[in-house]
């Protein structure tokens, strides 16, 4: 009877981690210093590693974090990537979300592209949907079939933008074709050439000489100088490198927090894993009580002058735990993976695995409603399990 009683919580645990739409199909997890995928995969894939190479098609979503990432075959789902260098030579059937130092796109992306990077090159044979990017340097030699919005240092267009384009940067060079309307704001210069074609109106601002738009305009299009677009020379930092720095700061901070949590709290989290599996419902209720009860306690302490300092401390603790929740869940998930599959990893391998779980967790959490519910349930279960495993000391009275 005891084992039977535990079966329901175990099922709840599996449902929470595996059965939500973001992970509704089977999933595959890969990790290591060097990861090479050479066989087709008919499921969602999550990869964390140093050097990652994909040489076979993936018929699901791909989430990957690594140093150098190379995709040589087709991906038929959405792609979420974070890395140092990303090389995309395979076809992507849906959307791409990526953050990296350098990104090179050689093939078609049927969906939209959202990128934060140091540099991006879209090669001549490549075609993509909408492109929204914050970067240092951008070179577009292929075709953007949707709109293009960019905040950059240096922008070069040798290819084609099928719809509207909005570029803000230090230097802007348009040597290709823009079929929609264009908005150009440069703190240094805007350049056109003999191959420049504007099939829509151009609104612009530049501090120096007026660019020679005349030969590039196709009637009845016109140019409009708009002083409200004025930029300072340093503004592009906020647009391009600013976006990249925020991304790397966020990922770097998350990695540091994962390292600290693994170093100081690994034993507690290992115990919590067992509790989540055997007392899932109880863990969830404890976590729910924590997230409801602690704010109420803080409000009560704020009522009195004596309790105010305690309330501020509790408020700081609550905010810190909420901020660190994803990292705590990620490390706990890494511990769960090792226990579930009987693995023994060193410190850095666990940190790398946990960072991969962190990326996956954030991706799922970004899904409206379902992702938010998933996040709340998972965090509540993990926090509740940790609370259950804390050894609350009882003080004995001695006569």
C-alpha cells in the first residue's frame, strides 16, 4: 500500500516536468564538452556543451547553449540558442531566437529571427522572415522577406528587404534593395551606391551631408528629413552593444548563481529531489504556503515600528529567492537527472547541465499562461521540498 500511495505524486511530478505543451512530445537531453549529433531526432532537443555540432535533422524544437554551435542540417521546430559563435548552415522551418558573440546564417529561416549579438552576417543564399536585432555590426547579403528593425554600430545592406526597414546606428550603408518604407537614423553617416534601390519612402536623419538618395529612389517615392530621429554619437551603444551586454550579463549572472548554489547547497537539493518524487503534493502545498504566507507576514510586520526592520529583511529575502528561483530549479533539475539516470558528475559538469536546464526553464516560462503556470507549479514544488528537508531544530528546556 505504501508504494501504491507514492505512485500518484510520482505521476504528478512527471506531468509537471514532461507533459506540458512545451515538452508535450518526447525530449532528448545532450550535454558535454563536445556534442555531435549524427542521427535524425524526432523529438525536442536540449543541448548544453562547449563545442556543439548538429549533422542530422531535428524534427522538433531545439534549445542549445554552448561555446561554438554549428548546425549543418535542418531543424523543423523553433530554435533557441545562446553561445559564443553560432554558425547556421541548415534550414530552420520556424522561428530563431539567439544571443551570441558572432552569428553567421547561410541558409533559409522560414520564420522570424530575433537576435542579440556582437556581429551578424546573413549570406547571399539565405532568406529569413522578420528580423529584429541589436548588434555591433550587421551585414545583410541575403533576403529579409519581412520587416527589419535594427539597433547597431555598423549596418550594411547588400541584399533585399521586402517590407519596411527601421535602422538606427553609427554608420548605415544601403547598397541593396528596400521594397518597403525605410527609416534611417545615423550618428555618423548614411551611404548609398549605384546598386541602391528604394521602392518606398525614406525618412532619415544624419548629422553630416545629405546622402545622395536621388538615383536610388523609384517614383513616386520621396525622402523626408526628420529631426526627431536625431541621435548622439554614443546612442548606438544603447541600441546594439547594450542589448548584447544585457544578454551576456544576464546569462553570466545566472551561471555564477548556479555555481554558488551547487557549491553551497547541493546536499540539500539532492534531498529535495527525493521529496519531490515521494511527496509531490505535500511539497507543492508547502511551496504554495510559503509564497502566500511570507508576503502576508511581511505586510503584518510593516504595521509596527518594531517589526519594520524584520519586514524589510524578509522582503529582501523574498525578492532574492524569487530572482534566484530559476537557478534553484535548474540545479535541482540537474540533481534529479543524475539520480534518475544513475550518473556521477564532477562540479563543472553539474553546473553545465544545470545551466542547460536553466535555459530550458526560461524558454518554457516565456510561454503565455501555460508557461507561467508551469513555472509557478515547478517553483512551488521545489521550494516546498527544500522547506520540508530543512532540519528545524527543537530546543529542549533543561531544568
